[in-house]
C-alpha cells in the first residue's frame, strides 16, 4: 500500500456520491461549523411559552437581493433533533442538484440553518457542492418565516467559486390538509 495521499477529487470519486454525502453530513454536525462566527448546532434551544417550533413542512420562495426577483420555490421539512431536508424547483434544472440535507437551531422565533446539496453538470456528473445558510425569524403566528439567505458554491477541490445572497419567505403547511396559500 502506498503512503502517497490521494488527491481529494480522486478520493471523492472513489467514495461515490452516497459516501461523500455521509462525509458531508458528518461535517455538518461538527461543533466548529460557523457562518460569520455563528455556530449551528444540531439541537434546538428550549422555546418560551407560546412560541411555535419550526418543526414541520414549509413552502418557500427565494428572491434575489432586491427582494422582488423570484429565483425559485422549494419545500423544507424541519425535523426534531435539529435536522432538515429540502427540495426545490431548481434541484433538477438549470443546475441539477440533489436534495438538501442540513441542520437547524431555533432560539425563540429566530432560526438559523445550514444545508448542503450536490451540484451536477448536464451529464449528471458531480461537479461541486452547494452550501446554504439561512438566518431569520418566524412571525407571531409561527406560520410565516422570513430569512436572509447566503449560498456558497464549491468545486470538488473545496474552492469557493461563487457566493449569492437573497431573501426567503416561507409558509408552514400541513401534509394532512389540502395544499393552498
């Protein structure tokens, strides 16, 4: 066996997409995750009386920095224990992505989260990682969520290739009732 380390790209290619996701999710749960010095942990803080938990399913729209130009729509499910999954209209085209897997933290009505997705080219070859941070607040009803979004795009070598910011507005909905807004 050789003592020469494999380049990161070759190592990730050998692992395959499933194992790479496992490595990414393990990294998500590390205590040193930060976004502008704000740690994201995998368990929510206790909520004051009368404040709803973010746990549940949400339909959201992400707008450009101008707050007017709609970029895409998606859904997020926040689960107990501080984990979440997302899917959105842009997860298929124009930049195919996988489902988002992430962590969240709630402090009163304020919620922070971080999630990762794979990025693929038109031939469905893995080309990068999509990282998204949200930081925002639920309204008094606990059914509307507005947050600032920051998206970082990384190549397979871990180099930051793009950063985008925007605004997300989301509404809670129940999977046991008719869909409608």
